[in-house]
C-alpha cells in the first residue's frame, strides 16, 4: 500500500468536508437563523460565485507562473479556511447578517479554491510516479477519501443533534478545523513545483478534447449543483421531517464511496467513455423515479439515494482522471487547467442557487408557512426533473465522435 496515496486521500477528504457546508449547510443555516429571504440568499450566492469562479483561472495561472513555496501557501490557506468555517457557524453574525455571510463566504471560497487547485494540479505530477493507469489509481484513492469526507460532514450534524449537543454546527466547524490541521501535517512533504511548460487558456481551449471535456464537466456538474441546493428543502417539505436529511446524505455518499473502487477496476476492461455513458444514463433513469415519490416515501428515496450515489462514483473517479490524463498528454502545467475545471463546478452551483431559489420563492414556497401543492410540485420538478434534462445534455455531448480517444 502506497502511504502517500493515503495522504492524498485524507487531504481530499478535508476538501470534501469543507465543500458540503459551503454548498449545502451555510445557506440553510443563515435562512434558519436570520431573517433573510430565499431570493436574497440566491442572488447573493450568485454574485459571490461570479467573483469566485472568475478568480479560479487566475489562481491557476498564478500558481503556474509564481514559483512560491507551496507547502507554506497550503498552511496559510488551511488556516484561512479553518477560521472562516468557525466564523460562519460558531460566531453570531457581527452587524448585518448578510454582510457577515458575504465576508465568511469570500474567505471560504477563496481558500477552498487555492487548496483545491493546488491539490488537483499536484495530482498530475503524482500520477506520473504511479506507473500505467496512474491517473485512475490516484483518482480512486482521492475520490474515495473525498467521499468519506462528505459522509463525515453529512453525519456529524445528525450525531450532534441526536445527542442533543447545543450549537451543533459550531462543534461541526471545530471538528473541521481539526481535520484541516491533520491533513496539512500529512501532506507537508508532498508539494512540488511543475517543470513543464506553462499553460494558458488559449492552449487549453485550442485542444479539442479538453474543450469538450470542460463542456461535459459543466453539463454534468449542473444536476448535482441543483440537487445539492434543494436537497434539504425537498427532504423536509416533500418527504416530511420524520427522518433527518443527513441520513439520506450518508446513504448517498457511502454508496458513492463504495462504488469508486469498482469503477476503477472496470477501467481495466472498458473505455472511460463507455463507463461514463453507462453511469450517466443509469443515473437519469434512477433519479427520474423521484418525480413519482410522495410524502412518507422514505425507503424508496433511500434506495434512489443509494443507486444514484453509486453512479456518482463513476463521475467523480473517471471524469477528473480523463481530464488529468489529457493535460499530461499535451504536456502543460495543470494549475490553470484545473482552475477552469474548478470554475465549471462553481459556475453551476452559482447558477443553480440563483435560478432555483428565486423560482421557489415566486412559486410561493416558504420555510415558515404551510406550502401549497403547487409550491411543493415546483420544488419536486426543480429537484428531480431539471437535473435529468441537464444530465441528458452531458450524455449527448459525451457521445460525440470527437471523444473516441478518451
């Protein structure tokens, strides 16, 4: 067993641990604790995301060009993301809650971006030392660790609530700070600077395969962005509050984590393209079933979570590995390329929040008053119907003859 891969797995878990509260817990936490409307939160997240995903390619470019001590930069960014998380969930908003939300999110987004781009670009160098299929091998360890981190982020609030621990999200943020410290210590000797020729956006977008992979990443990330934005609302208001939403998240991400080694093994026998097509089409048929669910269908939803989580494992393992392998193939540094990759995920999250939350608001959905059948059906269509349509777009793009070589 390669001990350095365990380090990568743990660091990926830390990033995933950070990602879930940024995208899922923080908006609902501020909605529940402060008098802020869905529309205002949605528009605010869009503006923040615009700033965030615009900076990602710039961060990637800076990391490719400026030869700084990456280990020291990771330590600074790790401290920043830990403090920002504690400020978000452990400290009562100082002054205007919306301004406090904006400040905390800016520091969280920026530090998360730097750490993610550094980590994934470093993975391109690491995969070279792992021999044949190095990118797939690293992806299996990295994404398994990431999914374990997401599971931990999902279950901790449930555990704290079950044991009636006051200020459960405050303890959640403190737990995250401990994970950050451990991950930084483990990875302290892994950071290197690439000696490859510098990349730029022109080189990245001139490559036909990379360009199409980026479009697929956009279309494929959009469904997860929408379901992430609406998940807590759907479970509580469409299925009912009998079971904590965190339990369904745990089922989803554990299933995804268990599937990652399986998808990695399948990579030995089938092309990456065929694996991705099978997983994407399967996820559409599985998730479309949610449209038929009604209040109290907890078991059926848990099965959907397990099966759709299993298909997610392919997206998380194969797609980034194919992207990294292509970067390696054309022989450029990975920082700016993964800055664009990070941009795709964040762009979809921004659009999801800015698009679906105001629609819910206009449909009359409320977290305080009793919702009409029309409002709940709108929530269901946005949560389950729209993602299936977007996923189909990714399937059509992936079916292109231009991507035979992946």
